[in-house]
C-alpha cells in the first residue's frame, strides 16, 4: 500500500481538490497530470484548458508544454491566448475556473514569485517570469499551488510579487481592485495547506504519512497554524493505477 | 508592397529587407511550437544587432536570438521552454549578467498589447496584475522611456474605472500598444500573396502579425490562392498585412508544427546542455547556425532519421510514441 512516490501523492492530493464541473487551468508538468487524474477520479465533467487556447483536449500522451501539439488534438475548440485569458477575466466563466500554479517563492497570503531572486533589474537568479500565472491569480476564484517544501521557498517576504494571492490580507484584493477569489490550497512534497476564511493566512490542513507537523514547520520561513491538520490519506490502489496507466504511462512527469 | 502581388522571396532576402539593426521585432509561436526558427537562424546568421524584441512566451526562438547576441531589449511574459528548460538558459544568463534589459508583463497583457497595436488604439485595459510587482517594478526606467520615442513613457497605468464600478470593477490596468517594424511568423499554408492559414492553436500570431509594419510569413506549404479560398473560414491573415512570403518546409524546426512534425526532443535537450556551458555554446552555434548556409543545410546536418522520427501522425497531428525523455 505504501508503494507510491511523493510526486504521486502530491498529484493525487491536487486532483482530489478539483470539483466536478470545474474548468481547470493547467500549467506544465505535474499540474497537467493532476487535472488528467481528476477527470478519472472525482471530476469526470471537469474541463481541462490551457492558456494557449486549447479547450477540453483529449490528452492521449502527456504534453511537455502548454503549447505541445498534444494539447491541440481532439479539442472542442482550438482558440488562442486572447480567448483563454478572457475566459478567466469574464465574470460568467471565470468563477468556474480553478487554476493550478507553481512558483519559486510563496508567502503566507499565497502570493507567488516566479520572476527573480535579488534585485529585479540585476537579479541573482532569474526565472521564467509570469507567463499566464499573474493573469490566473488575478482573475480566477480558486487556485492550487504546487511548491517544494523548503525554507527558502516559503518566505516572509517575496523578492518579487508576480502573481497575486490575498496580497496583504483579508482586504488586499479588494483594495487593489482585483476580483474576489484567491488561493485555495498549496500542495508540497510534505503537506497540504489552506487559507483561513477570516485572516486569509496559510494554515496546515494535512501532513503526508510519516511526516510530522513540526518537520513541516521546520522547513518554512514563517509560522503557520498546525492545529487543524490531519494526516493526508495515501493514494488508493485505484488512484495509483489511474495515475500510472492512464495519466502518465511514459513516466515523463511523475 | 502590401498589394495583391507576388511576395515570394528567399529567406535571406526577406531578412535583409525587413530586419535591421535596432529594429523593433516580434516572432510568433509559443515555447516549443511553431516558432519561426528558420527566420530566427537567418537573423542570427546575418548578425542583426540591438533588436528590441516583443514576446509573450516564445521560448526557443527568443533564447536562440538572445544567446547569439541579437537582442538588447526584451519585453516578455515567459522566458521558459516547458519541460526542456523551466527557465530559458541563455535568457537567464543574459539577464543575470546584465547584458539583456527586460521588461516583464503577463501573457494576457502582452497579448492585449499586440491586440491594441493591431486595432490601432494606444492601449487596452485589463484587471490583471493589480497589486503586483509587474506594476511597481520597471525594467525600462522613466528616464530611458523619456529619451526613446519608440517607448511609451509609462510601462503601464493603473486607473480608477472611468465608468465608476461598471461591471463591478473598481480599477483597471492600461497596457500600451505594441507596433513592430517587422514580425516573423511560421504557418502551415500560405499563397504567394500572403494569405495565411495556421492549423491547431494560433497563440497570439494573428494579433502579432496585425501589429507589424511588415510581416514575413514562412510556410510549410506554398499553395494556390484558390486552394485557400476553397475554405476561407480557416484562413487568419489577409494578404494586405503581409510583405514577404517564404516557402520553408520544416521552417519551425526544432519546434513543432501541428499536422507536419513534432518538436525534436533530442535537439532541444542537446541545445540546453550546450547553452548551459559557456565553453560549449559557441561551438554549438558554429556548427548548427553559422556553419550552415540555410535551413535546408541544418536539416541535412540533422539527418533524415532525426526528421522521420518526429514526422506527425495523420490522425493526431503529432509524432505518436516519440521518445521525449
């Protein structure tokens, strides 16, 4: 039963958060596999869509980028970037979108940095930049963020705020003029986290089997509430089968 | 030159005619798909310098232009290349060593900026990026913007909704239009007049093309005007937007071209390994870019087996079962 990898557990943990009927915005890598898994496990009527404009792709093979030709096959609509981001900004459709993101740094309000470390004009380390992440974080109701659980990644202050979470707290988005919504969860290689309804601060919702809440805290650059955490159930044999045989049989991501 | 005339020319001539030192340029495609790579390599061979490049997520093409020293300034949303380079390697090095000046926007903002250029309006509004450093941190300073009349004097502007909360939006971000001297796109089909058809996703190629003074279209297939007219709903670019048409089979290689070929995982992995090493990278450029006279010579160098491996399957439009590790 314990024959699973952390990456597989992370993917399943994200898939379980997707609700039937959601429109799922996917980035590259593990987020695509999570969205594919959700369709087989808990959200058969969810729709996978990509910022490149592909809607409801039939992913017979795992795409390695959101512009991979594999996302273009047997879609319901092949659109473009203008369409896809408008779908999220649009208040009729945007509220049904759940976005799956990743980042180099995250803070306690779920704001993300995927741009740089150090000074912006002469950074110590440069990353890819926003891509569509800032748009997703600005527009959609719920986001799930994948992170590596390391102290240098969970920071009190981001080097660069690329993608808005709750900004500086409960009224942050409203003050800035952003639509409602914001981060729903953070999934790492140790734990799952949510955001408090009132304070909008990150708190521990689940710890992976064999990992203590204290170890999770030891690997973060800020304190979070661990009093509400429960152990995350491991993937079931059926979930693992789906993941391995139907979502990433070539093992390109997992 | 945008009339109904025969615009077919060689890629060498098209680049010589429409790209120049210091020009403002954009290239089509997205990360590992339909980048106009034959044109990118020709721009590198002609050693065009000080280019001001606009991109949303044009991974491979941007990285090769940056790596060969063609680009001074880059306005971009995403400098990554999917699984092949989470951050584009030469882009990362150039920003970190200070040789490339970058201005960051989001993908939607870059798309809107091209769209504004295509529409002939000075800006378009969005609700994206409110409260973020995309608004607060500028790569191009106010001083630089004042001295260069090809740059808008603000990166972007946040304003209260002038229609007072109409559609429940309190604030909007205005992003400035982009107009380029030249835009290069690679398409599946075009005719000699420049009418063009893309298959699969179009990304922002249509907006990019329409925001350019001159468009150079490279195409997999140069087909009869009547063949495009037989299915006009599938065509996106009208002839009067286009200045030059170049027939370049495999013109997006090593990126993918839907229905024709996949990306080449071997080339992209080898590229990354060489790009990561400053000692190896010049030899790579010498061999695969400067060392070949044109795109066909690059294809010959890669060999028939490499191309056959990525040829698209008729049903799916990509190379089924391709080893992509």
